C-alpha cells in the first residue's frame, strides 16, 4: 500500500522544512507526506485507508452501537466472526472431545457450530420463539440477523439479540461443565434478569416500553 504523496515544493519552502527532513539523496526541495495530506502519521486515518474498500455487514455497526455492556458486545463480536469455542471450533483446532462434537442442548445429533447452537437448535428456536423472534431458513448468519432486526416489532433488537445469545451460551456452558439443567424457563428467567441489569445503560424514558415487552414473555 502506497502511503505517501511525493511532491516538489519551492526552494524557499524547502528551506523552512530543512530542519524536519534530511534527504541524503535526491533534490533538497523534495518532501514526503502521507496520502491523507499531512506529514503526521495517524493510526485512525491509516485504519480508514486500509479498510476503505471492505464491505462490513451492518450487524457489526449496530452491535457496537447497542447499549449492552462491553462484555456482551465482545461476546457478540466473537459470535459474528465465529470465534467462540464451540465444539465445531474445537474440532477445527484438532482438540479431541471424548463426548463428541454434537450439540448438548438438543438430541438432534447435529454438530455444535455457531449456526446450529444459536439459530437451528430446537432448544434455541423455542427460546427465540418465546422472545417473538423468528429466523429465516438461510445459512448466512448476517442475513438472519438483518431479517430478524427488520422484522422486529420493537426498537431494541440490537440489545435483545446479544443478551439472549449470551444467556444461551452461559446455559450451554453450565450444562457442559457443571452438568446443569437445561430448560426454556430457566433460560428466559436468566434473560429477563440480564435485561433488567442492562436497563441501567438505557435512558429512563425507554424503560416502560422494555419492561412492558418483557411482561409478554412467558
């Protein structure tokens, strides 16, 4: 990547910048500057330059703009980029699991990958249904999220999804490491509790709407 603009400046101007530039070869009136128009490096401008042609799914934008705590935002990011330590991920890392790589939240025998665990698993599907969220039959996770947000009946989908996914992940971990119970009721109770904690980061004027929506979850 070419970061520099090379230009020739008048001798008078070159004399003024002589103390800043030492050019062992070439003309003394030559000056290098970054392509964003200054002689000062900026990591922010370099980042924008490096990724200016990259098309980023909108899911990442609304995730970082959500009112969730940083821990849940980071978890959501790991989910979006498929970096959670699902059993599928462990298999790809050549880690052996004695109990196999199947999903522990259902009896379908499907391998536990991100798509199955959070969307296609019958247990996860029943939890999403209780939250009035439905997913399309699309293998693209970003297409699923775009559909879910577009068809959401409220304005806080970007907080609801990562919070609910976080509770599903915690329930899954409790099942694996502590042999805990798995039930839709337990998942929904944990979700409601977590949403109430997240309300501390939401403006007071939105609290009644969110609490009213929580009361519809059974």
